[in-house]
């Protein structure tokens, strides 16, 4: 699987600018029952830095907030960081925010308080308050109770969802409640590709690694490049890897120069 992904990347056409983007949780780092625990491994950080020094554009697209993602990865400033599913994007000193996104945490505070009352007492539940968004994690909950906890969380958030003030996204053993803005990781990937092409004057060729259902929008957004899902769930991605360690192996062996040719065969 690693070899097939590498072959596809190395076969990218000449005179294209290589972009390597990835989700964070579950893709570059294994999942943890505590969402505050994951950190980018030092060797993966060095790999991204090596790619960047060799002319590859690198970046992360995550559901985490920008500052949280930055603390956990500490990538070079020229790396793109897209947080809150791409509603906020930063590269070096330049930061873009979706015009519909405000810093007001009033709704987030109210939802987080309601969720704490409704499901916060359940053993294993983790509520991740992101200011304008809240994620309910149930990976630490006993398996037979997870779906009912998530449904209770959605019922609790029902008034805000029905009013159109929030939207829900299903995630891996979690539900995310976000500002109801028509923007996805796919939109963020397109934004980054267009920005790279504007800066470099070259057509972009993008690789995206992701594990979550929220990464499907990113997979579908990429017209020229390679999409790779991590794990066993059904996906629109062209290729599949088993684990974050496989992603690290691919990243460490990417040849920035590439080879001209056609893409390899898909694998399942």
C-alpha cells in the first residue's frame, strides 16, 4: 500500500507544484480518548520541514482551532494551517477567516454548558470546547452506549440546530457542532490550491491524507493529485493506508522531484 501511494506521487507530471496536505487526528497521530493528548511526532515534523525546504508546499486541514493545531505540531511558518474545518487558514503572518465566522463564543458557551449537564456525567465523555464550536467525543465511553450519548447530545443541541445557528458534523466516535456556515474541508483545500498557484505561477498537484468522514469533502475537491484514506471505512479516496505509521512512511519517502507519467492503479 505504501509503495503504491509513493508510485502515484512520483508519477506526477513535470512542471507541477507539489502540495502535501493532511488531516491531523487519526491521520498523522493515533486517536486518543483525551483530545488534549495528541502531539505531532518529532520525526514527522522533521519530514514536513524537509519537504518544505525542498520546495514542496505542506499543510494541515483539521477540525481543531488554528492555535491548538499550531501548538501540537509546531510546523514551519510557511506551512498552511487550516483550522475549524477550514473556516480559518494561516500561512506565515497571513491569516484568512471565513467572513461568516465571528469570535463571539456566546453560543458555544451556552451549548457547552447544556451538553455538560446532559452528557458530561457519562463516564468517558470528553467535551472539547473550541470557543465557537463544541465537539462531543465518546471514544472513551463503553461501546454499547456511544450512539445513545451522541443522540442525546444532538437532541440537547436541537434548538440551536433548528434555528440554523449551528450545524452538526458526524466524526469518528464524535459529533461536532459548528457555526452554520456553508464551508468544508473541501473548500479549504481549494482555497489553499488557488493560493499556491497564485504564489508560484505553476499548476498545483495535491496529495491529501485523511481518515475521517469530514475528509471526504477534501478528497472530492482534488482534481489533480492523489487522495489517501487512513483506515478501513468506505471512502472516495483513490488509495488506502492502514495507519498513521503508514502515512509517516509515505511522507518520509516522497521524492520532491517526482517522475513524469500517469498515475498508478487504485487500490482498495
